C-alpha cells in the first residue's frame, strides 16, 4: 500500500511538473561552466519573441557581450542565442536586461534538465523576418540557451558567480576571436 502511494505521488509530481515547463535542477556558475560552450555577461539587444508565450515559435536573441569568460575572444562583441525554441524549456529574455549567459552548441538537452519536450518544426510555425544584423548569406553561429543551462538575469548576488568566472577564465585556455561557423 505504502509503495503504491509513493509511486502514485511520484507519477503525479512528474506529470504536474511537465505541465509547467522545464524541470531543472539548481546551481551556480561552477555547476554550469564546464558544460557550456560559451559563458559571458551581456545585455539583451534584440529578441524576436512574439509574446505568444508559446514554445512553438522560432526565436533569436542578440546579446551585446560585456565580459566573456569562456569560448569567446576579446574581439567578439555580439552573440546570437536560441532560447529553446520548440521545447518546453523555452527561456524568455527581456530586451535591455543584463544576463549571465551559459550557452551551448546545439547538441542535446541541457545537462541539468530532468525533463525536456521537443516539438518538431512541422513548417506550420510562424515564419519571422530575418532579424536586423543577421545575414543569411553569411550566417552567424547561433548558440542554444534554454532554461536549465544556468543562464539568469543579473541580480544582487550574481557578483560572486562573476568573480568565480573571472578566476576560471585565468585558468582556461585562450579562445579564438572568431566564433566557429
């Protein structure tokens, strides 16, 4: 009887969490930096999020890089990010806000995500115009930063993480000034 109640409770907890989106663990910069391809502090300069609150939209976000800690050279001042389009781990970014960004090459689920649902782009999603500054003839690399990769808005207390990342950068190999195509 007891095992049946525990099993049912666990099932309901998982089912409820799926209805609210991505189910993530928690952590600090030290928990996320190794798994990330790039890490930086930046200001959101552009987002074509349509405000529909649907994760079925294809979205691009452009960040102005203020300080890079991993994977970006000193001459990289702009990074494009997909915030988890077509997943239930879609992350929203507010234009003008500053973020500590952990982003990855698009190779799979975030390492700290206990749940992620991917909706295939069946061609019915709303097609958006190409964002300003994004050249289809010379496409820029777009990194992936859905929920659960550690990205978060800069708030009080973030300075400790930034100090950790500054120390991490001093130990890490130097990146190139060009993001790989």
